[in-house]
C-alpha cells in the first residue's frame, strides 16, 4: 500500500484508498478538466472536495501541495520511477496524465506539440480572460457600475478568443481534428462554465460561434464528461 504520509495535505483530507490517484478539487472549469480526464482515461482516483466557502484552498495543508492556493491538485502514488508525485496547475496535470497513459495526446511529435500549443492557448488565454470577464460581469458588477471599461475589455478579448476557436473548429470535430485530446478537455469546460456560472452566453454572443457551440455540445455528450463535470460532489 502506498505511503502518502510525506504529503501534509493527507492529514486534513486522508486517503482512504492510498493506491488511487488523489484529486483535490471542486467542479469549476479548471477543476473538472482533471475529473473529466481521469474518467476518460479510466484511472482509479479518489476525489476530495476543496470547499471555497471555507477557503480550504488557502489552508496550510492545501498550500503544502499547491503553493498557489488554487484547485485542482493531485497526488499520484505511482508516479515516475514508481514514487509518489504531487502536481498542481491543470495544464501540467493534463499533460502528466496523458503521458502516463499514452492517451489523449497524438502519438506523433508534431501532433503532440500542436496539441500542447492549444493547451497553452487555453491556459494563457481562455482561462484568464474568461475568468476576468466573469469577475467583472457577474461577481464584481456592483464595483464597476460606473465604469464599463473592465467588463468590456475582458468581454471583447473573450469574444476574440472565441473567434479563434471558431476558425480552428471549421471542418474539425475536435481541436486536433479527429483526435479528441487534452486540448479539448482543457478548453470546453470554460465555454460551458461562462454560460453556467456567469450567465454570459448572450453578452459573449455565443450564437455567432456555431462551430464552438457544436463542439461543446459534442463534448457534453461524452459519458466521461457527464460524470466528470459533477466530481467532486458538492456538499
Ligand atoms: N492556472 C490554474 C488556475 C486555477 C484556478 O484559478 N482555480 C480556481 C477555480 S477555477 C480557484 O481555485 N480559485 C480559488 C481562489 O482563487 O482562491 C490552473 O489551471 O490550475
């Protein structure tokens, strides 16, 4: 049985099945990337709910695994050379899980790098910009009631990123064509999340991005996505 005692996070969220991958998360756009990937890959994992209501993500135990104090994070008891490894940053975790299993990344070097480019596009573009849009549009609307600039700036940048995706998805069912990859898993939860959590679909003019909407709908039909979107279960 794996010994995870060197990870302080396990004192607050004990591993009942220490041989399984330990997932510390909440079903947000960044969180579900990892539960979806784990479901798609059929890997054995144990989810732990990190509650923002009680600021769990800033607790010393959580920060011992992710110094950035944000979900998601994992421990794989069976990491490189058979030793446990802790990881944070959803993009890094997706690459790790894909390389561990040899799935969700194209086999060719060129295909792999192209996929990583789209993962980086999500990590550096879609996530931060959509996140700031949601902040000013939904959560801090009262703070910018007299100044439309912040919301407009992030709205327009989010729409520009949607148009990049729209062009990429022309004639392709997934970002990498016929291959469903970690680039899709990194990105579609943000498009769906902006609708679900921010109610931003009209302001972002989703109707004018039919390729993107069809791609999100296709992804949401996948059984692993349906399951992964709800993990860990909220209280
Ligand atoms: N770049 C990070 C971003 C993680 C992130 O922003 N997570 C959000 C939830 S979607 C979070 O933990 N927010 C809580 C906080 O900021 O305190 C990743 O992709 O893992």
